[in-house]
């Protein structure tokens, strides 16, 4: 998953960086690093575990205890479905969903 695909995934679900961080169990700053693809000038890759978690969330899975899945938290259950998270072209990147988080990141 590229930084652009990761950002497209988040935006396609209508998530702010803070929300994506909460769902993935990460800090908001890590989401910003993944979307930028860099941290302190060094390349940052998106781990396979995060890619798989993105897929799980986009299919409505919010957790797994080893034997059964748990749904995503109630406040995130009405997220739009993602058709293909592997293709950057599958989701239109809309400026209308840009939040203050995105504007702060762009200024860096």
C-alpha cells in the first residue's frame, strides 16, 4: 500500500486522521507519516499489519480475538464501502473532506 492509497482509503471512508488512528490503534502522527511516506526525511513504509487492518475495517471488522471477529465501533458503522483498496483510481480524492489535520500536514 502506497501513501496515496492509504490516504485514499481513509478519505473513502470519510475518516479524519484522528479517527483512522483510533480505529487502527495508532497515534495520529503515525497516520500522518504513513500518508506522507516520510518521517524526518526518511522513507516510512506501511506495514502489512496496517494494510490488513485497513482491509478489515473497510469490510466492517473492528477486531479479532483469535476465534471470532468483532464489528467496528458503533460510531463508525455507517462508513461507505471501499471497492478496491489496491487501486488509487478506485476512489476519487475530494478536497471537500480535507480537515484541519490534512492542512497541518500539508504545511510541513
